[in-house]
C-alpha cells in the first residue's frame, strides 16, 4: 500500500460482494467502513452484529453529510445506473467503485461517464481478471510478441449457477443475464489484451424463461484483423465454480490461460506451463480470491494519487459497447 490518508467508505448492497469488500476494506488500517446500505431488513440486522459502529440504513440519501471519500456500489447490475446517478447528483462522493458491469446498457454507461467527469473524482469498474496473476502474465507475454503475429483467440466463461433452475424461474433475469454477469469478465479481458473489438455475429439462447439470457456465443474482430470467439453459459453442470479462460493463436504458436495456469506451446517445441501457486499470488488479506484485495488497494491508491484506475468508467465503455452490439445482433 502507498496511501497514508484515512478513507471513509460507504457501501451500497450487502450481498456476497458487498460483505466481502466490506470485510476486506476493514482489514486496512487507513480505511473506515463508515456506512452500509441495503434494502433488506434481515441483512441490515446481520450487518449490525459485525459493524456495530457503522451507519446502517435502507436509504442511500442518508449517506449525505457523512463526509465519505468513496462509495462502493455492489448491488445487482440492473440497479447500478440509478444508484450511481444519485451518488453523483446528490454529491454523496466523487470517488465511486462499482462491480462489473458499469450498467446494463451502453447509453446509461455513457451518461455515467459524463457525470463522473463533472464530479472530478476517481472511478473504477471491478473487472477482477485484470488483477489475476495468470492473466497478467499472459498480457506480459503478448506485449513481448512471444506469439509473433496474433491471428485469433477463443474465450469462455462457464458456471453451473442456473444449471438446475426450473423453466420459468425469474432468478436468472434478476441478475441481469449471463452476458453481463459472467461473460463481461472475458469480454473485458479481450478488450484489455486486444483493444478495440467489434461484433460480427452473435447467438443467444433463452432456456430458463422467454426473456432470460442463459447461453451466448458471439464472434468479434479487432481493428488489426484479429478474429475472436466467445462462449458463455451459466447452465454448465460440470462447472461447480465459475471458470474463465482464453486461448490466443499466433504465427509462432498458442498461449492458453485460465485462473490457475498459463500454457505456452510454441511451434516445434513442447508446451511450457506456469501455475498460479508459483506466481507470487500473495496479498495482505485473502478473502474470496486475491484479485479482490488487489482491486481495493488499486482503487484507494489511485484516489490518493489522483490518478485514473486501470478499469475506469471511460475505459470500460468499450466493454459495454461490445455487449450492446451482441444484444443488437441477437435482436
């Protein structure tokens, strides 16, 4: 850590991500979790047992006049736009962290980018794969042009979250669809590695309900002529935990990465492996995964330095634009 200032943080949304970030932030000596907000009465009662000296409310407006340095928005994706809009318009805080995606639509994300510029603070979207040691190593290898001319890539994001949900359930739509919820991680990863991408074809399957978004596949192309394909689903029974991966093909071979391992297979030589436990994947406090701790540290350090985060609202508009293109092609 390289910040000495005391930060007062407010958190909106006390689901899995909200509790996790609240606990991680509480381990940092220069951070005070000053306020928590959730509409669920039972969740607020639970939070009071662990955060007895914290303002806990069901109304975001009560964050006003608390002199907060930053607010974390950790609610379901469909609610992001209205909450962040209120934070900026009511001047609750100028620094905002939001779990991916920024909003459910490119047009709403554009509006929040404009509001964030007016606020003048630091902002960040929580694309955790940018903080994974394996994917960072892939980026460093590609930056060294180890594959020669990159030709194509395949990316996937799978989980079993809704594999056994009965048809007609509204549970999946409440999370905003698999494209935003799960697929956005690998879309952001591809944008991070290959910059501008445009969608050329897309297919969506609504298996749980008529308007749900459960399995999505699509193809993209970069401005440099790199072609890519994505396969995303949260109905894969064999994936008890979410799993993400990418394989990049170049003139000199192929490079494959998941959360746990990197494999380099150059033409004419045997494969070489790097495993996550051997890649100095250590953090100050482990909860939910090392990437989350690194996210929080990065956000706070950027606030202290007055610098842009590596996944700010403006930069991640490319992700929202690509997701919007997929939806348009799917009709």
